């Protein structure tokens, strides 16, 4: 299409995700302070050529009054964001309940404790109803802002009901859906009481994407086994209508990390850290504090390593940075105490008057501090021991920040990233503490040649499979899908 002045108009992309990429803090009755969080998705979409992206999502705050809602909507518009307002009750049932306590553990193959499982079973219906209601609220906002020719890209397990809501309203709308978590084996998915409804709704999309081929295959199997539909090499077919299903492995904006390493502030940070840990090898863990990241397992493996390698005890330090998330969910509170307890015990056991083996921080680091950490540990080892992880971008970021240094990546075989960085990383089963401990020893003693060779492989991947490529490929494939209505006219 063309604008009035004859310049080609950029295609509009409506990106719908549970959370907007901003944090909003209320400053007064009608004033808001907004900060854009520069996550992977934001930079990925900024890099997509010829696309004019707008975001639709929840701002993460409860705004019960109309004055506040109006002011926030106006402020967000400047950041190309459109809010969906969710009240506390719906957030409790939809977000904390159905999304984070039901779908998240299930998609990561994590069972719930028995008492929580029973409670979840009881409250399932009210949570699922709230989930559908919330998805309809997202759909209403999309419908209000949709213009002909737009493409709509829905993100993640929070919005599995959205493709159906959108297509019911307008079957011509181009709708894509991408899952950032693993899609589990169909045997796991079929335990969900809402299994069929969710699958059918996702299938309303024109294109369905996953990080890996395995997740895509699990999804297709769930559709064939649970719904009795036909899986084809392109996707899933239902009465002549094809939903395209494919793998689109995400990447990072590697240049942004490389550029940061040249900044004086980051260099200074690196120097400070180097001095601070002089004489000790640094091992790094950076994770959201979440059950799926396998933080307790990682720390126990490190303890085993110290136990069995007394010569290393005062020569190695583990820096574990864990950002607290979902702090109102009891399971996450329990995890925090559990990690603190283990760290305290190990530091008590192996610490000296002047040094402890584990530095554990319960907080987020700013981008520059994070880059400095990735870079300073470059001589040494990063430990990513997720029990399951859709992809895991920390492993990519660590690799991108290695300049002259060639850090070793120990990576869980259950992270999607194992498929792309497997040849360069030391792959481990995070449940096998003896194996992780042995890999720590192997990594610390690895010859420079082997480090160089492994790093070269990973670096080539991370710098050539970027977030921009990911987003561009998804959007262009979505554009290439044939919308149902067009298909019908052609037949
Ligand atoms: P996450 O589970 O959040 O993402 P990940 O891919 O590792 O996991 O991304 C985390 C992001 O948060 C990284 O960019 C990292 O730099 C940042 N981060 C983590 N800890 C931090 C800290 N302490 N301080 C500052 N920043 C920190 C979900 C899926 C993943 C999938 C992504 C993208 O669970 O599997 O890779 O989405 O699809």
C-alpha cells in the first residue's frame, strides 16, 4: 500500500503480549512515569525493516479509576503502546492462577506439590473462565485498533485463547501466535482439563511458531492425538484449512552487547570486577528466580565440586544473580528461601574469614553491569542449568560478550539453546549433580585451544541468528500464509 505522498507505507504490526515492554509508575492523579524495558522482544522488533510495530498489553499495574486510565493511555501512546486494563481479581485468577500456576509448570514438565495440585484442580474452572475473559479483553483492544492490512502477532501461553477470539470477530485478520516456552509432549498436554479448547483456539491462527522443531512436533502430535486432526509437513489441517506450524528459534541483538563492551562505564566496571576477584576463577549464573532455571540444582552441583576438589576451594567463586519474579506466588517465595538456605549452608561450610565461595544476589542488574559480568567471567565459566527452558537467552548473551576471552558455557540439555549452542557448549543433565560437578572441573581445566574452538562455534551462531532475523522471518512467513477467507474465494 502507498501513503498520500506516494511513499510506500510500512506495514503495521500489532504485537500482543501479556505485558507491555514498559514499567509504569503513577506520579499523581493523571501523571505517569514510564520506562521502556529494553528486552529481547523490543530490540528484535525495532530491527524489523518496513514494519511499523505497536504493542498491546497489560501495563502491570492496577488502574481502577478512569482519570488514571485515560492519562496512562495517553502517555503510553507516545511509546507506541496500547494498554489493556485488568483488575486485581482477574490478574489473580488469570495471571497468577491459570498462567503462572497451571500452564507455566505444566509446559515445563514440573509437577506441583500435592496440596497445590488439589487446590488448583478445585479452582481450575474459575481460573480458566478468567483466562478466557482476559483473552477476550485483549481481543477487544486489538479489534478496536486493527486496520485492514495489519498483521497481528500474539505472544506466549498467556494468550492461547486470543487467536480464536480474533478470528471469530474478523476471519480476514492475519494472526500469528508464538510460544516462548517449551510445548510439552502431548502426554503432558492431555492432562489439562482445557486441553482441546486451547489447541483449537491456537489453531485458529494462520501461523503458529515455536523455538525448536521438537516443540512444534509436540504441538502437532497433541493436535493429532487429542483432536484427531491431520498433521502435515506444513502444519495441522482441519477440514481443508491449514494452520502452518514451524520452528523459529529466537536470537538476541548481539551488536547491542558488543557495542556496550566498548563503553567507558562498562570497561571501568570490568576493571573493578577483575580486581575484586583477582586470583579466583569466576563462574557465573544469571537467571530469573524461577523453578525452571534449576538454581538449587546448580548450587548443589557447585557444592559437590568443592567437596571433591579441595584444591579449588579458595580459587573459584560462583556469582549467582537471580532476579525475583512472580513474588506473590507462594511457590516462588518457597524457592527464594530454599536457595538462601542452601547458599548459607555452603558458605558456612567452605567460606573463610575473608572469602565465601558463593555470592548470591536477589536482584536485577542494569544492562551495563550485566554486560560487564558476562565479559569479566569470559575467562571462565557460565552455568545455565535450566530444568526446562524455551530457549534461554542468557546463554546467548554470555557468548556475545566474549571478546578476547573465550568463556566456557555449561548448558542444560533441556534448554532450547542446547539445539543451537550444543556443539560449542558442555551439555549437561542438570538433575545429575555428579555430571554437572564433573563438567565444572572439565571447564576450569579446559585447554585454550579447545575453549577457542568451542567458543568460535557459538559466537558464529549467536551473531548470525539474531533477534531481528527471528522477528523478520516470522512476520514474513505470516504474510505468506494464505488467509482462510482468501482460500475460500480462490476455490
Ligand atoms: P526467560 O525465562 O525470562 O524468558 P531468558 O531467555 O534467559 O529467560 O531471558 C531472560 C532475560 O532476562 C535475559 O535477557 C537476561 O539478560 C535478563 N536477566 C535475567 N536475569 C537478570 C538479572 N539478574 N539482571 C538483569 N537481567 C537479567 C522466556 C523463556 C525463555 C526464552 C525467552 C525468549 O522462558 O526460554 O528464551 O522467553 O523467548
